């Protein structure tokens, strides 16, 4: 139902299963395609495996069985990378520069100032210093933290720390941006503000974003498409398009159209969770 | 501000009261100096024997500092080795623990048999000081934020990049805490070994002075030497605390003063 699913998905997962050593089945027959430039949300209750799916896409975790394919643009230099079936332990991970990950917590290094935190991915890739400075400044400006380059994480508010985390994710100019409930721990006012900023960034940069959330309202506001997951084991329950045009602003947030989408998605989520136990 | 005055003033007041009570008791009960010297006499001895005691202090301090540095380098290096190579950890950790739990007083005489005295004293200082550095550093290296490790993973950091850019800075507060403990302990280790060496050795450390003065019933000098030893311990503690504060003041909770 993803529409233009075939062709050149940025990443595509086919009947992916993930069973942890503890016996917990996090994902079972999970199929998921993401198209280039798309903003797609994975929506589901806590523990439905959506974070697990995101970690598999990031290459931080491997599927127990099934296949994960990254397209060349979001994969290591040269060629299409597939693999990750049950028999092959050699899971070729996607390239560091092409995929970025934003965690639920800002996950900044407390001993390093904002600029040093944002610089980290480039430093680890041994990019030369001249290029780094420019890239770091650009990333900081994008999230509105240019003035706070020398501040330490503890000196910033929760929202600003998350901005720094997003700047770090953007500094490599990734093809695919993975976000794991990045705003869940923030207060509503800050969250709305960051949602707005996130959307303008996305419109400006046009990167592919996979956004994990348990908030119906957040997912409807942000996404072009929402994949609703069932809990335990995680599976795709519904794939709902949100065709409202961008830019979406405060006006959209209070519109009847928005409320209508929210109702549809809420209903799907209720059905999805009714099936499994919580 | 008021709290600060109290924090400095109150201990000084207690000290003054204790000294006055001590002095009054010695005078009032006419206690002879070979049983309990008054504070005035201790101070006078400190001045009179200054040269002798100062030499001894330098000897003990030299051993302490060497023991501390060896413990710091060895403890951190071994903790890194444990962290990087599981097999090394499995092979050696039990013995590090055994080394630690065996009372140093019991080990010192043995060491004195096999090693020349200064070396034995140094070995004692090292053994005692080494374990807290190892244990704290190990704890620090193992308690890095999992998401940060995932992040380094995502960006394909090499294991040395992870060690240098993530694990060591993350472990810094624990390493410094270990060093602070080690500073005090290496002094204790040196003292224990000197006492164990006793009159048998040619040592002239402060602890040896204490033992020697004890045999000669020179109680005022015992007190004076003891005073110097604890002063040395306090100085070591403050130096290491200062170092810790300097290193952590920008980012670690332990070094940040909250305004209320």
C-alpha cells in the first residue's frame, strides 16, 4: 500500500523476524519499504518492536531471519547491499555517512561541548579539519544552535540538547535519517516547536526520514505515511497515507482535516493493539 | 557565604577546644611527657626535630608518590587491557582481587625478605594503591551509555576510537575517584611496610621514626611524626581532589555546584 513501493526503495525489509535471546519475539514477518525522500512514521505502543525495526535498518542489530536491502545511495560505497538472512551471519551494514540515528535521549557526550559533539561523526570518519568546521557550523545553524557551539550539554535545556543531537545526525548529510521517539521525553510546547522545525528541515533537505513514535498526533502532523504496528510480535497492521500538503503549520494542527486523520489513525491503532495483549 | 564560614569555622573551633582540653588535662593531672605530651611540647618537638623529621617525610613521600604513580599507570593500563581483551580479564582478575583482599601487613614481612628494603616498601605502597584504580577504572569503562556505544558503532568507529573518544572520557570520573583513594592508600602502604621493616632496615621514613621513637619512649616525637603523616595525607587528598575538580568541573555532576 506504499504506492510507489517497487522500484528504488531506500531501504526495504522482507519478512523480517527478530527473536531476542530471551525468547521475546520482537518482529514477526515484518515487511516495510521506504521510498526516497519520504517522511514515514512507525507508530505503535511501547514494546511493539518499532525501535527494534529501526535498529535493524540502522545496522545496529541484525534480523534473525528475513532480508534487509539498502539501496546504493543509502548503502556502503558500491552496489546494492542485501543480505541478512538467517543463514548468513555476514550482515553488511549500511554506510556510516548515509544513515544517521537520533535516539530517544539526546545521547550527547557530556564531557564535550556542542560543537565537539556535532563534529564526532566526521572526526570518526577522519574527514579533514577544514571541511569539518564548515559542516559543523552549517549543521548547528540549521537547528538554531550556532550561538551555543561552546556550551556543554548540561548547560542546555532538554529541547536544545535534542537539537544538538539532530545537528549531529545531519552533519554527515545522511540519505536516511532514523529517529527513535526523539521528542517523547520533551514537554508539549517544546515538542510542537521541534515538530515544526523538523518539518521545515525536512522540506529544505528532502532526506528520507523514518520516525518512530507512540503519539498519533505527532505522527499525523509530521508524516506522509504512517505504518501502524501490532504489539508482540511486531507486524505491519495498517499503512495509512496522510496526503495533506506541506508546509504544515499551527493552522494544520488545529484543522478538522488533521483531526480526521488523527481519528483514522487512532482507530487503526486501537484495532492493532486489541489483537495482541499489552 | 554563611555556610562557607561555618564549614571552615566549626572544625577550627572543634580543633581549638580539643587542644585546650588536651593541654588542660596534661597540666591539671600532671601527666608526664613519656605518657602523654601536651600539644605545646609536640609542637616544640616538631620544630626542634624539624630537620630529622623533614628528611624522613621526604623519604616517605617519595615512596608514596612513586607507589601512587605506578599504581595509577598500572591500574589504568590493566583496566584497559581487561576491557579490551576478555581473556586477559578472565585470566588475571581473580589474582588482582586476591592481591587486594590479602592484608598488606601480612604480606610486608615476606616482601622484605625477597626485596631490598626500599623496593619492598615501594611494592607495598603499590599493591595497596593499585586495586582501587583498577576496580574504579574497570567500572568506568564498563558503564558507558549504551546509546553512545551504538552511535560509535553506527559511525564505524574503530575499537581504539571507541576507547580513546568514548570509554576513557566516560570513565574519567571513576578513574579520578580511584586515584583519590589510591593517593591515601599508597601512603598507608608505605607506612605499613616501613613499620614492618622496623629497626631491621636502614630506612629513615616517617613511619620508621615513629617505630624508633616508640622503642626509645620518645613520645613527643611520635606525635610530631604522626602529625606530619596526617598532614601529608591531607595534602595528597586535596591535591587529587583539586585535580578531579579541574578535570570535571565543566561537565560532571559531582563537580557542579547547584544553586538552590
